[in-house]
């Protein structure tokens, strides 16, 4: 059992840190202009952070204890390809979910 | 006129956010289930989701608390998972930095992955949006994403373990993020940024505290910026 004080210390500490991280640039820089080279790098934030976050989870899913899973990998690739081709987030999620769920029910 | 254009921006944001319910609800339910399993009350689980409002970091923290990890490790690991939020904040600043302080604090609080990804896609596709329209769009996306997150967490603490594992809930997060990455790959520079980020993250996956993610992200940003410069030189 986790002691109460540990739960609340985590909630408050993590909450404060998360807000701090999200506020640091928006709050402190605000409307001051940023140099062009900084903006150029910031344009690639999302397209760098999200793939870096996902790549290990796709190759070594936590649900399989970190072993490569062909079904999850196929579902992941289908999601990416459909999203790239259609530019449609919903179609892309549905494609991935359809493969994952049908695979889980149909495969032995 | 101004009122109607911000209103339509809000609703466009709202419609953009609605599909994420398919992810937010199962993910919130799952957090509620995991938190209950770890011995937390419904109130504690809800406090987690309201105060921290960051799914991946919340799962990390609860997992480590359950593993009896020292407090410093719990906080450091969960904060490391959330370091990307600072990059989101920097990336939003050119678009929302002129808002009054309290509105900037509000956007900072709600700056979760799905909201960020939706907002940045909109701002890049429609550079002519006014500041008020950008803020309205942001809050429009927030509404169907963040409020259901709280509700789903509490629901999860109540329903318990009734969800069949065949639904593959564990993979809901990777699928959502991948679905957002596809449409972001608009230019060759974006594709190179993503490839470099994946390569960096995988090569440094052995680093502690999720630092491989940071290495990959920085490698991706530098590669993207470099590819963009090269593309402009080739045009000129």
C-alpha cells in the first residue's frame, strides 16, 4: 500500500512541475520576439517530440513486457500511413484500432 | 464580426477535439483503474488528473509509487516524461505570447499533447488567424479533451477491471500520437525531423529518466531546421 503522504506529495510536486514546464516560455517570454533560428527549430518541435516518444513504445510495447509484437507494429504502421495519405486523424485512429482489435480477437 | 469569428474558431476547435474522446475516455478510465489498483481513492485519482493533467506522467508516477521507488525517483522520472511540455510551451509562444498573463497561464495549464498537436496544426495551416481566434480555437479543443479526462478518471475508479484486454487499451496512446504525426509530415524537412527523432530516441533508449526522448527530440529539431535551410538555399 502506498502511504497517503507519498500520494499527495507526488500530486502536488508533479502538478507544480508540470505547470512550470508548460508555463516557462509562454509566461516568461510572452510577446518578446524570438530570433529566426530559434523559431526555425521550434517549427519542428511536434514532429520531433511525438515520434521520439512513440518509437520505443511501438517497437517494445509495455503490454508484452517489452518484446516486439507484430500485431501492434502493424497497427502502428497502418495508423501512420493512413494519417500521412489522408491527413485525417480520425480515419487514422480508426485504421489502427480496427487492426489491433480484430487481430486480438482473430489471432490465436 | 469579431464575436462571430472567435465563436466559429471555438467550434472548429471543438470539432477538432471531439474525435480524441475515443482516446481520452479509455485512457482516463485506464488511469482510474490503475490508480484504484494501486490503492488510491476516487478523490485522490481525480486530484491526480486535475492537478497534474498529463496522462503519460501520471501513469509513470503511479507505476513507480507502486514499485516502492524513492520519492526523488518518482518525481524525477515523471517530470522527465513531461519535459516535452517545455518545448510545446516554446512552440506556442510565437502564436499565443501576446495574450494577457492570466490567459497565458490558462493555456499553459491545458497544454496537453492532443491540444498542442491540434493547435499547432491549425496555426500553421491558417496563419491569418487573429490572436483572439487562436485562443478561441485552443479553448475549443480543450473542452472535449480535458473535461472528459477528469470524468473518465473517476469513472475508471468506479468500473474497476471490467474492460476486456482484447480492446488493446495499452496501445491507445501510441495509436493516437501516430495518428497526429501523419498529417504533420507536410514537407521533406518535417519527414527528416521525424526520422532523426526516431533514430535518436531508439539509439539512446538505454539512458535513464527517459532522457533518450530528449536526445531524439533535439536531434529531430536540429535536423528539421537544417533541412529547411537547405531547401531554401536550393530554391534561391
